[in-house]
C-alpha cells in the first residue's frame, strides 16, 4: 500500500492510495482483512477487481480507435494484491527469463539492448562484411490479445505452484471493465483475453509469455541444424533481442533462416494470440546481401531500410549524423509546444527541463556520442524555454553554464550527473582506468602484458620486449606467473624488466575481480561524473534554496536576486533608455539596493511587513543582507 504513489489515478471506487495512507489508522485493519481473505479463499469480488478503461491518444489528432491506447485504472485494494503477487515471483524472473529479454527483470537495463543492437548494426552499409539481416517485429495490440489459456499453461510450464497460478487466474479472469467516454463512465462487462495495462502484474506476466517465443525459436534452431547466426553472434548463440514486446530477430541473410523465424512467429501467434503486424514490422538487410533482398522480402512480406528505430533510438550503420538526431530535436519541440497556454513560473520550467527534456537527451546519450551541433541546438531550445517559455519575448538573465551548476555551486541543477554509455566510456578509457582497481586472484582473467593490473600500467607499453626476456607469450594470462597464491616469475635476463618484480600487488583468494574505486566497489555515474567534472567552489547561500519546505517559485526568484539578475531597469538586456526608478521623483537609478532598501515605496512596503512580522533588516546592501540572513539561519538551526 505505502509503495503506491499517491498521485496515481484511482480506480472506479475513486479512492487513491493517498486516501488509504491518510486513513490507515481507521481503515487499515479492514483493508488487511480483505486482502488476507483473497489469499485464504482465492476469490475476488468483481467490485474490487473493477477497472476503468481510459483511452490515451497515441497521436496528436487521433482518427480511429487504433490511435488510442487503453489504460486500465484499477482499484487500490486490487493493486495491493497484485503487487504482493509480483513481489513473490519478480525475484526469480532472472532464473526463468533468457538473457536476451531485458524488460522488467531486476538487474537488467534497456541500455544493454540498445548498445548491443547498435554494435550489431555497425557496418550494415558495407559490402565487404558478411551478409546479414534483422527482423524488427511489431506485435499487434500486444498486451490486449494474450490468450488466457496460454498464459496459465505458461505458468504451469515454468513450474509455478498450483495455488499461486489460481491466485493469478482469479486476478486476471475476474476483471470487469467500464469505459470512460467524454468524461462519463459507461458499461460494466467482463473480459475474455488480454492483460491490463495498469495492472502491476501485467508486465511480468507478459515477459513470461514472450519467453515462450524464445523457447520455440530455440527449439526450431536446434531441430533444423542449418540455421545461420548473425555475424558476431555465433559464439553467443544470440538470435533475439527483446524488451517486452519490442522484438529484434537476428540471422545471416539466408532464406532458410528467415523462414525459420516466420514459422516460429506463426506458431507462437496461433498459441498465444500475439500476431505480427506486417505494416509496422520491418526487415533490414545489409548491403552485402542486397542480391537476396527480393527473396527475403517475399518470405516475410516485410519492408524496411536503415535507419530504423529501435526502443526509440535510430539503429544506424555508420557515424551518427545531425540528420539522424532530428527526431530528438523534434521530440523536444513537441514537448515544449504541448505546454503552450500553460502559465508556468521559472521554477516550473526548470522542473520540466530537468525531469522531461533533459531525460530525452540522457536516453540518447547512453547509446551515442551526440554531435556538437545537436548539443548546441538542444541547449538553445532549453535556454529559450527557461527564459521565454513558449512565447517569443524574454532575455537570458543568467548564463546557461551557471544555470547548469549544482545548487551548492550557485546553479539550478539539483542533480547534474549525466548518463554514461559504453561508447562514451571507450573514448575516455584512459581516464577511467585510473579509477579501476584490479584485484588479483587466480590470474585467469587478466592478461599478463596488456591489462593494467600493475602500478606501472599495461606492462607491454613500458617493456615492449618483456615477453621475450621472460620467456612468455604476449597474450599469456597472469596465471602463468602465479602458483599456490605466490608470484613465480621466471628468470628475467633484461635488467630494465627487473622493475616489474620490485613492486607487485598482493594476491587474494578466489578469482580475479575488477572493482570501481567507490565505497561499495560498484560503478556509478555520480563518481564517474565527478571524475571528469571536479566539483567547483560552493556558495555560502545555497542552504537558502535547499530543503523540503522551500517553495520552488520563491527560491528561483531569490536565486536571481542573490546573483543580481532581477530585471531592474539598470540591466542592459532590457534596452531601456530610461533606467530611473518610477517610484522616486529624484531621478535615482533603479538597482537592487535601491529597489529593496532606499526606494521610498519599498520602505513603506517594508514598514507594513514589519508590523505583521517582527523582522529587522539591518543592512542597506543586498549582498551584506544575504550574509546576515545566512548567519541568522545557522544560529536558528543550532
């Protein structure tokens, strides 16, 4: 119950999780009894499992029902039951689901699929590489068409207990639906198939269903004996990349191999109800296999060409170009345009930039090194949205580099840790190696001459003739000089190579291990970011902007005031010919200090405020006043 976010849409009963949390001392015991009754009897009231179907448009101007996505709003009590079941079998998914499926399995990331797909598609535009092809399969209405009998048979196949299957069966089959149309709720009918998008259990059940396709294709490949793997996939026996219903099938450009995929998809469709959508599915063929294009397309009836989008990113065969990144800029423009007519404060825009717009860039950056021109275009759009909103008026008050600094350093970025992809790490490998610790065990994982296990770095770079002088091979493992946990270096005839044995790292028990120089030894983006962008000097007033009870809108205005960037008339970006204070007849220039302290109108306002709040501002300069406020805040905390 308390893991469900309070802002999630309620079900037909209208009660959100926030209500149950607030009223838990009153209703908690009854809710607990109702949930325990389900696990005791295995029965669920249809009123509890009632669902409201809300149609979410997929496109800006929908014209048919196919342009909508049905989202199920379930009652909170049912969600608690569903989440309990999920907790029971989520932890064992890693044992049941093959490594090629990365959706909803703890410890697996969407970035793994994206990075691997990018590497496999490298060189698709070259004739000199082996012929290969890939099928990007789209399943028609994937969640909504799963046959229940097939789902329960799948659970039995994986060996789930009978009572557990009965619980899931009751949750799935007892659902009743009402549809929201033009703000009104209509109908109350039972379902006959499909999994609800909005049910916490549905994603995990769906990946179990998709695992059957993997098993079918694997069986066909084993029985056929003539299936030809995609280039660089033979050793791994890799023929499929999956993320839920996003399916990518890989093989050599061979009619028999492609036909095997077609037969497997047809069998899976007849069993599960998940049919391929030929209009949205694509067959991508490398340039080396252009002579087989017609026969391959005839086998499947798909079409396709590079670049093709996979998991929201373009799969390209050459260097990423500015044209390839246009969808990213278009998506940012679309999001900004969608906020037209919304009266957003500066703080509201900052939050949208951090949580929505920058997230789009981070997702792309995990797979690509974005071209500098694209980064500049993104910064231009984000800066314009921050200072102008969706209008054409407004001027930047603070340099973008200063806005992007962490709050502790005087900026607005609460967490400025970027995402790092494998390709990005490769370009910075030499810097990263200084932050990696090689722990030597049995020596079977590290190369003696090429891995930087020694304090001198890779030994081959320091001692090019080392293999000859030590009577070893250039690609020998470190284990050739380790025996029973001790170093056993051979006789070294080169005096220069004696330096290797002077300072040798200790040998530990077990296998070799590589760890990141952090508290727990695991890599994290925070320490990597600090490695390439050392923290700057901290500002003393950052505590005024941080804290759970700070109002973001007021904090942003205070931030501008502290930096002296409020739009007083003395600022050059306003282009005013007159910069005198409009409240003072003496022709005094409007500045921060004048506006807040010496202006006659401001004094009257402060007098009224002091009558309501016992507050004394002892200084007549803004910066000195800020220092005084910080000192008073520290005293109040102490």
